[in-house]
């Protein structure tokens, strides 16, 4: 072989070895949870690393398919089920009583109309109730094994039971409650742009991972119940002009071990402190403010406001998916009349990816997530993928073996819910800029080959499943590592 051919073949061989090394490195980086980087809680927005500027769009990526309507509180499954449950146990705030023998016809409005139009949801409520009873009975069997998971969840949920929760719940109409404690002598802001930059910096300093600002549209305000007032139809208060949107992730190790070891309360408890402090701050500088934090203390619909604020896009599973956190995104808001500059929405290809993916639908233990290639279901004037909330709620009451309850599998299995190592960053940045769709196809192949998916039924407790978790639990949630059981 002459020298030129030797150099040529040697170059090809070294290039092939380099490519093989990169491929092997990519495989290991994608598979290994030890290679995660970049997820510390840093101030001033450093965790909000995705450059949204190239993907700003004039209109949000959700599809308007009719005249937008406000959502009533009875359409929220937790509020609807809570009201029906209070009727059953004779603890309704208005003293109303009802039992199952009276049927749907015997229910007060608006429950009567809702269940007349959704009779399957009525049946599912009682199925979920039976599952919940069975779950409580099974707790004696599981309580030692999941002792630490229970303690960790209750530590975060204690704010729900505390004698003096923070932030303090409003009393009276918003026109009064939202102005309590407001500084009567505010300094004049230089501009709404200055106001937005300031409030984002403050939110990040309080612990927010992502922040964005959206105008409050009336269709994103619940109707039929209002904190501080009660069950009443109301016009959207004029001072609810802007929503400062706050997003943080669940603790990552426990998040990947849903449904058994996960909890929603870890994120919600942090969101209460962040939004509560932001409410106090905004009032102190002279403007009205009201925090809105799920699971119970909120008057605004979170995901569409997060979309309007440019944080992310709506996923197949009905939640907000962000470039930084994926499905591991929990939201809170603070409504205010402070002069602010709203953010533009983004189109980073997330919604398009969801049309191909369907992993969350495959893994959903309740079968409540649609397999449709594109959204077809029209709800209150918006086209979206259909979510059977009632089936979801039934598994929500049965799948977890600790009192934390809930499932969150659709969040954990989402390909966007991957921490920020270099291969995930590359895939995220490349897919959002790839018009061919080849990157998303490659991402899906990686997901299905690098990650283990137990299968939908396996997440259920016996006899239907085996209490499987999506990921391996960390040692600090394994009771058997620390106690003799």
C-alpha cells in the first residue's frame, strides 16, 4: 500500500473510531443518570437556559376551534369530586344532603347537569371511591416498605394541614382581598419592561426555575367559585391584568420513581413559598397581588397561562411541557395590576413531537390519554387531545401505595423530562431546529431503546400489576436501607 492510501485509510479508520466513540458516549450519557449536570437551584434565572428568541411566535400553539369559553369549577375533577363527596358525608357547606339511591336526578346544580351530560363520570366516581377504600386497607400491608416515601410526602404536604398556612388565603372579594397590605405610596416604574425584568429577577431569587408573564384572558379564569367569596358566578376582576407564571420541577430522583415513591407535594409546597413571597413583594411596592397555587388554592387555569407566557407548549398528556424541565413542570401564578410587559409564546416543536411520540399514552395505567395522531377533541372552543380525567382519577386513587396518592407516570416517561446532560441538550436544540423530523425520529428510537418502560399495567398494585416504578428509587427513599423491616 502506498503512503497516500495508507494515510487515507488511516484517516477513515480513526474517523470511524471517533464516531463509534461518540455513539458509545451518547448511548452511555443518555442511559446513565450519573451524568446529569446543570440542575442546581441557581438564582437570577440561570436554570432557564433554553434560548426562546428564535422560537417566539405571535400566536400560541394551542388550537382555537370555536368561541373560547370560561371553564367552570365543576369541570375541575378535584373540585367536582370534593363537592360530591361532601354531599355523601353530609358535610356540604350549605347543609345539603344526598345519597346514591337518589341518583343523578337528586343532585343539586351544577352537579346534576354535569353528571346528566357525563353519566360515565358519575359511575367512575364510585369506582374511584372503592379503589380508595381498598388502597387504605392495603396500607397496612405496605406501610413498612414505603415508610420513608410516606414521611417524605407528608413533610411537604404539611402546609395543607398547618394552623397558619402561607400565603394566607384571601377573605372577601378580590377588589378588597388583593389590596390588603398594599403600600399606598408606590414609586413610579420607569416602564413596564423594567417591571417585567424586575419581577422575574425577584421570582428567581425566591427559588423559581422558570418565569414568564402573560395577560390574563377571561377564558383562563375559573367560573362558579371564587376564593374568599364561595360558590358564585363572577366577572373577572379588572385588576387581574397579568399573571406572573412560576415553574419548578419535582425533586428529580423521586420524580423518576413514580408512581409508588413520587409525590406532588414537594413541588407545590415550594411553589407556595415562592408565590407567597412574590405576593408580599408586589404589595410592598404598591400593587395588588394574589397567589394561585394548585392543588387547591387557585382561581386561574395554569397550563394555558404558561403557554401564553412562553414557558412551553401543551403536551398529549394535557400538561405544560417546557424545554428545560419537560413534563416535570409544576406551575403557580401571581395575578397583579403591576405594569408589566407580557412574553410571547413559543413554538419549539414540542407539540409536533407529541403527535409522533405516544409514550405517555402507551404507559398510562388508566388508559386515559388519547392515541390520536393529532388533537381532535374540542373543549370550550379549543382543540386538544382528549384526557379521560375520571379514569385517571380512579388510578390516582389506587396506584400509589402510600397516602401521597397520585400517579404522574405520564410526566416521568415523557422524553422531554430528561435532565440536562450533553446528549439531551443536543437532542433538544437540534429537534427544535430540524424541519425534516429526523431528529425527533432518532430521539424516539433512543427513548425506546435506552430507557426501560415497565408497561402500563405493571404500575398498578397486585393483583392487576406489581407496583413497578419508572426508575430505580434512590436509597434515601428505601426504608429497608435504614430500618429493620
